C-alpha cells in the first residue's frame, strides 16, 4: 500500500481521495478550506497544515485544485509541495491546467529527483463518485506505469498520452468537444419543450441513437428538472475554455465553435451563475429565448 498526500478535497477530489482510502492506502490531506476535508479526516485521513506537509514523507502526491494560479501556489509556494517532497516520490496534478505549467512542474520536480505526471480527468462529480473517470496522463512512461494501480481506483478509461503536457493537451481536446456539445444539448431540449414534447421522453429516445452523448444522458435530465447544482463549476469550465483558446491562438488554429460556447458561458458568469454546474448553460439560452 502507498503513503499518499492529497491536496484538493472539493466536489471531485473528495470522492477520488475516498476511493484510495477504501483501497487501504494511507492518506494525508490538505485543502484550502479545512471543513471540506472533515469527512475524510473523520474516516481516517491525516490532516496536513500545508501542501508541503501533505507531501512530506509520502510516496505519491496528488493535486486537484481550481485554477492554474492555485496549481502554481500548491507546487511552487513557500509551503508548496516542492518544498516538502522527498527524493524518489512522484507528484500527480489532476487539475485541468496549462500544458506549459505541466512542463514547468515536470522540470522542477526532475531537478529534485522527483517524478511528475499531468493527469487531468473527465467525468465530473458522477465519474468521481463512481470511480469511472477518464484520466489522460502525460509525463514519463515509467512513472505512469507505477501510478496506474492508483489511477485504476479512480477511473475506468485511463490512457498514457505522451510526455509532460500531453495529458493537459488531451483534456483541452475533451473540453472543446464538450463545450460545443453542450450548446447542442441545450438547443435540442429547448426545441423539444417549445414544441410541446416531454423533454424527458425526448432524452430517452435520442439519448440511445446517433445523437447520444454523455452530456445529453447525464446533463440533459438535470437541465429539464431545473437542477443546476455543480458537478463541474461554470467558472472552472470558462477557465478550461480560456486555456484551450489560448493554446489555439499559439498554434494559429481557429476554433469558432469553442469561441461561441465560451461567450455563452461568460454570459452565465456575468449573470452571477459562475458557481452553477455546466448544465447552467440551459438558463442562459432560456433567458435568451424569453422562456
């Protein structure tokens, strides 16, 4: 069994951490808001007062926080992971962040004889709760192979994608697809409702055919029931789309569909809905159509 440090016990991180604990691993946890780790501590995890303390003496250190700036602080801050991690350990950032930051962490870790993986995830709160996440991993293959048994406690679709940053680039591809798909899901269900159909029955039919997607089958029912609780926050999705658009500009790549989706989600934030789940896009288009 591994001795694991875990930083980030939010909507997804708490479930992911709990799966490792249930598998018999020893966990030391840190979260910026301590109360969000209370349940894990009550279940046997040890509390750390800083990321450095969570890293100290542990074999593997996992992070899943909010924004690239949070990743910077968690790894490079005065009380950050790289200040406490031991030689031979492996750090694994599961936050969706910038590929360039993943490479910077990799280089800084290597200078301390520490391995580093960027391993962003997809699947939201449902995937985290059910240990059914997709996990996209960049870094050295040897570190990936060593970490794979731990990934398998959290996900079912796990893939090594290449060197440092490759996991983050793969997650950007994922978010680009989801962003445009969500517009299609919302417009489809608004059309169904306006036409006098039962949106739930429409989901039951088209969710099993050529139009099937994870978004229609998982987010669609939440939309039509008015459940906008976050499995993944709008504010974090806007962050992800911003990274993807930034990378696209760097590569001289035009992504008009992503740019449009981003504007709708920015509009949601402008209405104070940044803490809704990504299915909150439904409210934006409802309002746009006067529904």
